C-alpha cells in the first residue's frame, strides 16, 4: 500500500518465488484450513510467503 518500488524490489529479491503475492496465492491454504480436510491439523504453522529467506 505505502511501499516504494525500491522497497518492493528488495523484498521480492529475498523470496524464492520472485513474484508479488496476490490474494489468489493464499486462497487455497485458507480454504483448506476452513474445511474438514484440516480437522486433524493442530499446532502447525503453514507459511505462505513465497519462500521468503
């Protein structure tokens, strides 16, 4: 929102996947967590960050 082009480029450079995340990139994870498929998942961290190093 208030990120400069230079700051955004520096952030993307630290990711394994060199793309800006979009809302669509997290939808699958959110739907999984909201579904019965995740009912036995406890105390886990699912990090959706493009492989931020």
